[in-house]
C-alpha cells in the first residue's frame, strides 16, 4: 500500500515544492494523487519560522494548517495563573492544526528554527471531505500522537529523573531529522531544540536536575556535549537502555 502511495512522488508532474519534500512521504499529503497535489499546491506556501516565534495562540481562531518539514514545534497550555506547561513536541512530518475545530486548544511555538508548508484551512477542509484516504491518513497520524502521548504519561509518571532525561534525548534523536534513522544507524548528532528550562518544564523536573543528569550521561559516555546544546549519541542502544532503566 505504501509503495502505491509513493509511486509518483518524484514524477515531474508533481509540484516542485512536493518533489523536494522528503518529509511528506509519511504525512497527510502522501495520500494525494498528482492532480490533487497540484490543486492543493496552488494555495500552499512554505515559510521559515525563527525559533521562539508563536505559530498560533491557545484559543486562537484556526485560519491555516501546516505540515512540519523540518525543525521542532512545541505545544503549550497556559494555566489560569499564567504558568505555562509544554504538553507536546511536533516533528516532520507532523500536522500542525486542529481540523473540525474553530479554535486551537493549545498554543504552538517554534522551539527551533522551523520550516513549514502552510495551506488555508478552507482548502484542506474541502479536500478532507472529498478524499477519504487523506482523512484516513490524518486520523492515523492523530492516533499515533495519542499513542505517543500515553507513552509519555508513563515516562512522566513512573520513570526516574535519569530515565526521563534519557527518554527525552532518545525521542529527539529519533525524531528531529526525518531523513535519518538514528535507531538503525545506532548514532545520532543533533542540536537540542529546547533550553534546559524548557526541558525541565516538559519533564516535570528542576533545571538543576536536568543539568545534573546531562552531566552524568556525559561522564558515563552515553552522550557527548559541545557548546552546551550540540549533542552526539555514539551508541543509541546504550541511550535507550538507560531510558528504560
């Protein structure tokens, strides 16, 4: 089935924008045929968003959707007293937006520099009604995110501080680059998309605890750190083992 969906991805009739988009193989656009891609591309723009920029505010009216082509998006909720909680991270080819809802239930911010493929809500909503395969792909992505959220609940609820930090690093290493397979290659090199304060927020730890656990992982040889945020994982299997206790 997947081979049939990907058959025409590098066809010259496919919009140039889509030919260059390796991230879309597993995204919702992978369910579209060439003529459908052409139709959607007429309303599509790509945009580079610098780190720290807000993509949409909580309870803000949804006017556009987007596919993440590269980079990391953080999803946040604001409490009544103004405190913020990071409730999720999105990577390529995740879908940014909330179909079938007028307003966003979470805020979205570029955690790193982000490259997005943006299209109007009205255009995609119309295609979802016409294309069951596209709606099915979106549902599948949503269910995958639900499964990952449940796994993360286990991490936050039961794992030790060392396991939490290791689980976070393993997630970043295996998701941040859609064109690499860190788990298979057993090695990863990446820049941390979150500050230590954000990591602490995401994991329910203090900044001091996060820093202490990163130092322990570095001293034990599980990770290498340069310039504070540039990480190398020489042995992904070792990092996964630590994350699982």
